[in-house]
């Protein structure tokens, strides 16, 4: 029986293989692949399966529960993404390194010990995640128009995370204040 993690992985791998195979055709359009099904659904399914499987032995073997390990894997994923870009000279939204970084941060934030100790991560995950998901594309699009240097392009994702979190928190506070009136 296929679990959600496997289905998400199949969607993502299919996306990568098909995208690479047809990218040189005249009829190729990035919008065929840059959408919620191809980019969002694999991560949503993986997140759901990871959250559902936290007590299972396989999850405990792959979960990142130490802050130093999480930071190391996040930075390794970031460096791997830079290496992938330098190797392929192809600017894409998701690299293998991006997936490694996302996995490290997600499993760290979802681990029960971390959830109990880290109120900021609980707040972000439970209260802001929907707004972050909705707003991040707009923030990235706006930031993309502000600079073109390589250094700026590689720092932009971190700035986008910070700005998106701030806007999401601001929106939630305004929404909460209005609903309490």
C-alpha cells in the first residue's frame, strides 16, 4: 500500500523527469510545471505522512531532533543548492538541496520534544503556516524585481522567509483584533 510520502515522491520525481525531458521543445511552458500540483502537493503529502508517522520506527530514524544537526543539514542543503546551480547553470525553484533543507527544518519543528520546548515554532506552524503558504509567492515575486546580483539572488530566499513571516504575523494580529471587536 502506498503511503502519502511515496505518492508525493512519485509526483515530484515525475515532475522533474518530464520537465527535464521536454524543456527544449518549442511548446514547453514553465506554467505546466510551476503549480500547486507539481510543487506544493509533494511537500503537503510528505508533511502529512511525516506528521502521521511520528511514532513509527522509520520516522524516528530519519527525524532531525537536534538543533545543531538541523542547522548543519539546512546549511548543507543550501550549499548543495548553490552547487547544483553552479553545476547545471539552470535556475529552478526546487533543488535537491532545497528538499534536504526543508526536510531538516520540518522534521525538527515537528518532533515532539521540539514542539513542547519551542513556542515560536508552534506559533508559526499552527497559526501562520496558511498565511505563509499564500503570501510567500508574492513576496518572492516582489523581491525578485529589486535586484539581480548573484549574492542578492542567493540571500533573497532568507529575506523572503523573514518578510513572509512578518507579514503573516501582522495579518493574523489584524484579523484577530478585528474579530474581537
